[in-house]
C-alpha cells in the first residue's frame, strides 16, 4: 500500500498543477491574439496528440512498467510549461500545447495500471480506482480558483513558470519514491468468478468496443464545459469566477466519491445510471432552465464522481485480469478523442446551437449503446463478498 500512498500524493500534486491552468489558459490565449475558434482548435490539438502517447503507453506499460512513464510524463509537462511562460504568439502556444498533450498521455494509463496491479481482488481494485478519483477531485476542488488567483497576483508568465517547476520537482520525487509492481501472468492471476465465490483463473478477455463509446461522450461533454466556462469572462474578476465554477464541479464529484457505499453497487449500473443523470443535467443547462447555474455544475460533478471510477472498475472486470496497460491505454484514447471533439464542435457550432445540447446528445448515445455489450448476461446489482 506504500506504492498507492506515494502514487496518490504525486497524482494530487500533478492534478493540482494541471487543473490550475483551466481557467487561465483561455484568457492567456486571448491576451496574445487568439480567437475563440483558434482556442477550440488548440484544445482539440492538445487532446488529439494524446493518441500516439496513449498507444505507446498501452504496450510500454505492460512491458516496462509504469514508473518511467510517470516520471517522463511529469518531467516533460513541466519543461513545456517553462517554455509556455515565454510564449508571445498563438501558434507557438498551439505547438507547445500539442507537445504537452503527447507527454501527458502517458500519465493516466501508467498510474491506473499501477493501481490495478496492487491487488488482484476486483473489490479492492474498485476501491483503489475510487481513491484515484477522490485524489483527483480533491486536487481539482481548489486548483482552478488557485490558478486564477495566482495569475491575478503574479501574472501569466510567472504563474506558468512556477507551475512548470512544481511538475519537474514532482517528477524527480516520483523517480525515487514510486516502485513498479510486476504484472501478474494471466495464468496465475485470480479474479472473482461471477457465478461463485471461488477464485477463477484470469484470462485475456477481449473487451467489446461499444463500451468505449460512453467514455468518448463523457470526455466530449467535459471538453465542451472546459471550453465554454472560460469564455464567460476574460477579465481578472471573470477568471476568479470561472475558477470557482470549475471548483464547484469538483466539489460535486467529491460529494459522491465520499459516498463509499456506492462501491458496493455493480460498476455497470453505476456507469449506466450515472451517465444518464449526467446527460439530463447537460440538457437542463442547454434548455436554460430556471435553476442556478452553480447548482447544475454541482450536479455535473456529482454524476462524474459516480461514473468515472465505475468505468475503470467495469473495464477491470471485463478484462479478465490481464493487460491493464493496454486496457487503460484504450480508455485514455477514448477520453482523448472525446476531449478533441468537444472543444472543436463547440468552437464551430456555438453560434448555431448550444454546445451543451451536443453534450446531451453524445451522452444519450453512449447510454443507449452501453447495454448492448452485455447481450443476455445477468448483471448483479451488488458485488458478492469473497
């Protein structure tokens, strides 16, 4: 468990640092002459350059372990931020954000694979995934507001420079304190059998591709939200308000992640119903319902707090206990595709219809497709104790 504690600590610092940029990146881009459509392209390129990194990580993590990939990802992102502090042209920012997207693509699959290898028990793995979500959320509750406050006090250049060095120091610490856990051979790994309480031999089970439609939709919706919120205002006061709104989303996720009893429910049902609730909230936002916007963002966060760890646990169950690196690599690819589509579509279509309505349609498509991968399989609502 020492590995999990160290990993959670470094993840907290990394997520805090990265999410602190959310409310300040768009105003920074506008300050150097970028148009909203260009900002959408920049955010999309950041996500699409995840893809080659995700693919490399999928095979590399299973073969070489997670530690070096985590260190490389944090170190590379920190160096990019140092260069970003000197940017004076939108195209320079686009190139640096594309490089940042590539190097950060290794972080998520490497961390999730290492967490999954700590235990071969699906229930414990689910708790570890929930812990990852909790750490992520704790970091993002305060980081957007902190990033906006930092820029208001010291300016964009110094803020990016400081955030870059934080990531570099974190990478050096990760090199010394994170230890790899060797993958368990498929013939020796144990997973709980769905029809009995006896352990079963893990197999390399192919995962239906339909499962990944929903992660694409969730990430697309998040990309739309990340694009739209900073455009509400680009003044210093507006950045503070945007940072607080991002923190409200994270606070909502923290609420549901703290409900530990939810981990006893089937990850399939948590994924299905949580995603449906998320879709309905985005529809409510698009319809301009007479509900406070901050309350709707809180509900968005609560739904995400249910869905995101549930998807990771569902994939572990479907995988048969093998090749975690490739599984979470494909999951990261799905998130990257959605994060590319979201800002791009929002930037091009926001004058014709509400981007939040696009988020609703994408999520409903994912929710509608998800049940088909189970065919006639009976899904227990609660996990059976071992």
